[in-house]
């Protein structure tokens, strides 16, 4: 590792930033978190969206808020009109490789949207705490890897990523976020929390279909998702008003149709939620949440 001077323009301070380049390397550079987010949202090529930064990330110039309405994507991955993207195949159809490939195709798009939403948050809320922004950039590296894993498996099963229409469900929900607490409630504590259940359901369905490679991807994502939910819960606890419990803050920052019952799948993974740091009150409230419109 080498260290390099960087100028913090906001505080007129000079400080060290670390660089992962070996000491013998002549190359040592840094990338701003904002540039990382812009690379994901403003340029359409999938390879570049999914390229983890090779430089150390700095956050010296978060810049002005930029609220984008749609991520740049290549034509094959642009959001399709409502109800035109294929639905998740029934688990009973997983004996057909093409159906499993379609499942990975759909999940690759989920992961890509999660990545894009996180980049959107970095650009929309530059005033968020620097350690939240740095942590989010770390989660984004995982989402890049998850997208690559699903895309690669979809291709191996005969359904290259981009060969089917893709929906914009997660992205559209994020467009109602008005602050970091909305993001924390809506993405880590709904979509990623629900994926604690969905990832295991999927892993078991792939195993039942005799596809241990696909199952292994889901189990890896499950483990990563525990950390992502932990990250979301931690920051909800840090940023919420003191008089609210974590669950109250979570519920108050959800925008319809997101609601607590959407934060779970079919088979409830209580232990995974405990591992992510949720207390019994939060877990029980999610498990018991009604699906009725109030
Ligand atoms: Fe993911
Ligand atoms: Fe995640």
C-alpha cells in the first residue's frame, strides 16, 4: 500500500488517502465517489457499470445534488414498458435450463437496479455522512459482483443478459425517496431484507432442480445480503429521530406500495435477520405485518 496526499477543498485541509497499489507500482491514483456513481449511471455500457474501481475511492468533492430520472443503459437493457418483461418462472419449471437462465436474467436486472439506485443516492444526497457514502460504495462493489454472477450464469444457461426485456420495478420505487432515511427503509430494509428469504428459496429450488452452481450463487448472495441489511439497519439507527424505534422509523419512511410486509419472502429467515442486527421487536413486526391496504 502507498499513501498519497490529497487536498480536501471543502475544509482547506491536506490529508492522506490510501491507495491499494503495491509500493513498487508507479501507478497510484484515486477516484472520487461521485465519479464512481456517475460511471454507473451516466454511461450505458454494462462492462463499465460493473467494473469495480481499481483506484482508492475518495469523497473530497461530493458536489451538488443531481437527481436523475433514469440510468443510461444500452438498448438491450433499457427498461421495458410495464408488464412486458417476463415474470419469474415457477420453481416447478426449473428442470428446464432455459427457465433457470431466465431466473438469473431477472435477478441480474434486480442487482443492476440496486446498484444504480445506490449510485443515484450518492448523487442525490451529497450531504449524507461521509462514512455512510463510503460504506455504500463498498456495498456497490458487492452489487456489481452479484450482477456479474447472475449475468454469467444466465449466459451459461443460454439466456445472455439483455436477451429478454427487463423491468424497472426497483428503480421506479426509488424515485420516491426524498432522503437517506427513505432509501434505508426502502432498499436495504425492504428489497434486501426480502432477499434474505428469496435467496434461500431460490437456492433450494435450484438444488431441487439439480443445479448446484446456481444454488451456490444464491447462497453467496444470501451471506452478502446479511451484511447489506446490517449496513442499512445501522444507518437507520444512526439517522432516525431519537423518539422513534427503528421499526417506527422504518415504517414512516416507506412510500406506498412499499410496506413492511414487502420486507419478507415466503419462508421467513429469522436467524439471518438476527445476524443482520435486527432485534426481536423489529423481526416480529415484519413477520406479522399485514398485506392488507390500510
Ligand atoms: Fe445484491
Ligand atoms: Fe444487496
